[in-house]
C-alpha cells in the first residue's frame, strides 16, 4: 500500500461525486476532497439529500464523509494542498461558433487548467477524468508550460466508464480501469501513482496502461461502440414491425453468438444520457478535422438512427391515436434517460413529450426520481404538462400511456385497475418492451411495443 496522499477532484457531478466516494472508501489512508463552483451542489453533498441519486451512494457517502472524504467550495485551497488532481468537469457539446452542435465545449476544462496553473506549486499529477477529445492532454500540457514559478504538472488520462444507475457497482467492480500517460520517466511515474490508487481494490490485470492518446480515444470509441449496438438493434426493430418478426427473439438469437454477445441489444425508444450523443458528435467532428469523412459519416449515422427511432415512436403514437392527440391526456411513465437515476439529460422522454405537446396533447409525467429535472426540462411548457409521482393518478382519464424508462415499478402495476380509469379505447406504447403485451391485450388495451407485432382490438 502506498503512503496516504491528498487527492482533489474538481467537479462534483455524476462522475466526480461517486468516483471519489468509492476511492475514499477503498483507500482510507488517502484524504479525498471534492470541489465545485456550484455552491448549492456542495451544500447538497454535505447534507442528507445528495444532489444525485445512485443506488448505494447514500450509504457510502455517510460512511466516508468527514472521515477521509470532504466536499468543499474552496477550489484554490484544494489545488494548493493536493498531490493528485482529478478533473471531472462537464464537457458538453458546443452550442456556439465553430463546431457548434458537434465539438466538445472545453471552456470549463480550460478554466480549470488555468486555475490549477495559477495555484499549483511543486509537483502534482493532473488526471483527465472528463471525457475529452483525443490530444487534449497536449493542449493542457502547453497551458501548464506557461507557468513561470516552480510547479511540475504531469497530465495523465483516466477516463471513466461508469454507467449511471449502476455507478457504485461499476466503480467497485469495473471491467477495467484505463490509465494513459506519456512514455517518459515522469509520465510513467505519474501513471504508477494513479495505478496505486486503483490497485487497492481492482485486480492488477484489470488495470490497463497505455499511452495518453490511446486512453483519451478509447473512451470516445467505447461510447461509440455501445451506442452503435443500440442503434443497430433499433434499426432492426423497425424491420421487425414491418415483417412480424419479434425484436426480442431476434436479439436473443443473435446475442447467443459468442462473437456478438447479449449486452446492449435491447430495442427501445432510443438511447439518452449526457454522453453517447455528445461523445459521438465530438468523434465525428474530430474525424472531419483529420479529413476522415467516411469515418465521420459512419459514426454520425448512429446518432441519426437514434433520432429517427424517437421520431418514429411519436409518429406511431399519433397515427394509432386516430391521427390526433390534441386535447388528449397522455401519461408518460418514466422521464429519466434510464432506470435507477434521476438524470434526464438527452432523455428520449424529452423528445417524446415535446412531440406530443407540439400536437397539443396534455402530457402527464410520472417518474420516481426524475420529476425535479423533468420540471426544469419542460419549464417553458408548464401550462400543458402535469407532474405526478403516483402513476395510477397519472393514468386517470388518459387516452394512452407511454413507458419511457424501464423502472421496475412499472412492471408490477395493477394494469387492470388502471384500465378502468382510462378513456377507451385505451393504448399502451411500451417504449422499453418491459411489459407483458399479451396480458395487457387480454385486459382490453391496444398494445404497441418496439419491434413487436401491434396488438390492436
Ligand atoms: N455522467 C456519466 O455517466 C459519465 C460517465 C463517464 C464519463 N463522463 C464524463 O465525465 C465528465 C463529467 O460528467 P458529469 O456527468 O459528472 O457532469 P456533471 O455536469 O454532472 O458535473 C460536472 C461538474 O463540474 C462542475 N464544474 C464545471 N466547471 C467547473 C470549474 N471550473 N471548477 C469547478 N467545478 C466546475 C459543474 O458545476 C458540475 O457540478 C464529462 O466529461 C462526461 O462526459 C460522464
């Protein structure tokens, strides 16, 4: 075990918070501090109501907070005292200027780099935890080279592969940890310090070392591959609907091929989350920058297929509901981009809700964890949207229910009771294929799944 060090993480979001909590829990001799410019967020991390929901997170924070895990707003002090600085700030898609809508917006990243530069003295290892365009470490190193007084800052890449909803499990039992650095003596020394942290609980063979560019690019490539599997199966879901094949049967049949494997073959209304879309568009932008247009077009089609799937879902709802939803109450079950999180960033539910609102429906949104974020996402539409925690109440008087998040609780509702309170004919659009469609049909519903035969009365 290595001697205890001061670890700082800049950015207390979905990645910084859980990642540092697990590091603190697994490495009791390290002192871990998490800082953020958002003071409210830091207050929440220090309270009983954490700013994010993740299964297992509350318990772990309570176990480590104020022992060797601290949340603070004093970024400069944190930088001064740290030996190792993880940077986990957001890197959203740029909304302005060159590369708008595609390139990564690196303003938060660069501000952080400059703040580190202004406050650092002595030797520190800077760890890229955020997902960044390949070769960002070179830009960071150049910024750090501008330092006039005594500081030696080595940049290491350690992208995060956790998935929201299973973050703690993923961090405690990762498939792998990737650490990239320069191949110089200083680079390798810095890499070894990061390896030493993870080696507390991750088997050594699962800690992959690489050069810094491979590490940066592997994160983008990994998200591109995962999203591509979803778009691939979704493309087949449309073909299933046209041919009476069943997408779950097709997915099972192809997933049992050991070369393909079963994961990420669940057809749905589409992928969401803050990462897939932004990281693929960023990849497309990078490829274009290198003149690799065929590669850029190939990956762009993954995002386009996802958009098409979302549009198709709304079109199916509209045409099934007799080509009009104006004035109709439609209940959306689930608003988070996936189960077990309150995160709604890029959730397909936002697209579906907006599509229905454009057609003048009255939309009722139910979700066990995401209503606060849903309210913010649709704040410009507050007149035509109702937020309702109880799904039974949400469905009362509705013409249709759309399942948009695969929360377990929606599998176990009393759909017979719900049917009695809805307007008839009643419709269920199962955007996650989690319900028993035959059973619902026998209760009287018209049932539309993804890539399934439509069950119409
Ligand atoms: N969310 C995921 O599932 C996930 C998974 C893997 C990787 N990532 C990547 O990790 C990075 C962070 O993602 P996230 O989901 O945690 O984002 P987030 O928006 O939840 O958190 C980022 C935090 O950084 C803070 N911040 C921004 N600029 C700052 C500054 N100058 N100083 C201090 N704090 C600052 C913000 O206030 C925010 O709280 C992104 O690059 C993302 O692509 C995310």
